C-alpha cells in the first residue's frame, strides 16, 4: 500500500502533467479562436475549403473562445471540455465530409483526446490530493 506522502507526490505530478497538457491545448485554442475572430486570411480559407461559408468564421471563432474560457474556469472545466470535444467533433466531421487529408481529419481528434487527458489528470489528482490531506 502506498504511503500518504507517495500518493500525494504522485497526485501532484499528475496535477502538473494535466496542467501542462491543458495549457498547451488552451494556448492553441485561443490562438485558433482569435485568428478566426480577426479573420486571418489563411484561417478563413480553411473552413471555406471544407464547405463552410466565409460568413461563419467569426461565429465559429467566438464559440471556440467561449468554450475555451469555460474549460479554463475550474468550476466549469468539465462543461468546457465537453463543449470543446463537441466543437472538435464538428471539425472532424467537416473534414471527413470534404474528403480532407488524413492529418487534417485526425488533428481535431488528437486535440479532443488531449482536452480529456488534461482534464482527467487535473481532476483525478485534485480528488486524490483532497483525500490524502490530513
């Protein structure tokens, strides 16, 4: 059986691993959302290639930023993760429908998994730390 200090140390490691994974995902999502909101030319071209009208790019970016903000706030992080995986599922579906390259189709799936891994590590570590505290 693990001692309390070994369990707390492992939990802190998982907590930090979850924070790092989540921070990388959040940084990318913020970048992607902001570039959609400001309608950077390369970012506008990508949704158009998969069949979305150019007029939807701003709204898609705004939704992404709201979902990311919900994921960052601890009390709403689970809701934010659910919304982000839904958003990324839509990106996957759009790429499949358009017959995009395999990487373009797999990329949002990878990010969905990273969103969930980061959340799981943070939540599980917090739960273990709260139970191991004297």
